[in-house]
C-alpha cells in the first residue's frame, strides 16, 4: 500500500508539473498576442500617468481601434488610455478602475454610459467569469486578491477566481495563436446596411432581463461607488452617451426612465453628462447595428470628443 501511495503521488506530481508547464506557456502566448484586454493594457502601459482614461462597454472600444487612439493623442498632445471592454457594466468597470489606480494615475475619466449595462448580472457579476476576458488577463497576484475580494463582497462567482488562478481559460483557448482583439475591430472600415431584424436581435441580446428601475438601482449604486473612488483620487470625470443609429435607439426599452435615474447621479457630483446618442444618425457612420466605424469615430471626435478632451487641458492651463 505504501508503494502504491508513492506511485500515486508521483503521477499526481507529474500531472501537476505538466499542467504548470501548460499554464506558463499559455501565459507567455497571451503576453505575446495581447491587445485589447483592459488588464493587459494596464500591465503593458508605456506610462504610469495619463491625462484621460476611457471606461465603458463596446461602444467605447472603436475609439481605440486600429490607430485611432494614437491619432487622438498626437492631435491633442494628451496621453489617453482606453480600458473599455465588450459587454461590461459598472461593476466590471469599477474593478478595472480600482486595479488601474494601484500603480497608475489619470487626471480625467471619460465614462461612456450604456443603459443595457445597468439591468443585468450578465453584464456585471457574470462578466468576471467570461473565458474570453479571463484568457486575455495577465496573471498578477494582486489582481487575484482583488478578484477574491469581489467574490466575497460583490457576488462574483468564486469559479472566476479559480479559472484565473489556474489559467484554465488560457490553456483551453482555441485562438491562442491569434492576436487578442475584439471581433468588432476587423469591421472598423465597414459600412453597415441597416436591418430591422438584426436590430431587434441585438437589443434582445443586450437586455436579457426586464429593464426595470429596481434592477438598475444596484448598478447605479455601483457607478456611484466608482465616481466616489475617482473623487477620492482627484480624478475629474466626464460622462457621455455615444452615438447610435435612430432605428437602434428607438428599440431601447425604458431609455427615458434610465436617463431620469442616471442624470441626478452625475449632477450631484457636478459631473458633466452629455447625451450624444442622437448626434450621428446616418447609417454610413456604423459598422454594425450600433458601433461607430472609422468614419463615425472620426466625425464624433472632430465635432464632440475633441472638445471634451481639450477642456481638461485648458482647465490646467495647458
């Protein structure tokens, strides 16, 4: 029996060593192919201080597609980091923001508001367990501790921490040899041909739960916590709704009710909030049902975003 036990331990040790080797190799591949993951951007940031951070869900991501973020930085002379991520609500955004502040600083935060992100666990607690996000997140002990805290206090499934620590999603990533970019980025130059059925499907996907005031109250409170953290660190905040096509906007449930609920949250902290969702209705400015293409981002930047970004420069006498 003793010999059998030793043999079993030997095979377990071999198995663990193989798994550790796979985890290490997967981590190195992730570092080599990383691109769009918010935590990857934080870990590989060329600077420790920025003038602007951009947070939000996928509507904010085209501002960093291709070379556009670099163009904005050259044009304004400001350092800008875009930490938006697909399908992420205020809970995940707060997680990203808090981790960023551990070793970095930003003078300003542009928070991109999307109503869908305030109505479901799918875009908040459940996003922490998403394999696509986990497989692009570099391993850091501090991040594991922070994820443990979110599991204990914020309703995040502990299996997200287990996946992260063991590297399970990285090891089982079928796209491990491909650049880690969001599926929308290759469509950045595309012009979308509007489809009523596609819009209905997209809105149904974004709002899997009822868009009720009670459902949004929890995540508005989370956003309030994020804004409080920004205030504590001397970060000036601006909030904005990005443009979406009229046909898409018309299908959003309870949008007026959401606007009524979120506006006072910004007003109480004297945070400027601009609803620019109707600024670009022409379909030629979108690559799908609701995301700006290069022409749309260029138009939005020239007529709206540039002024928002440069206002901070003027405020500090730059």
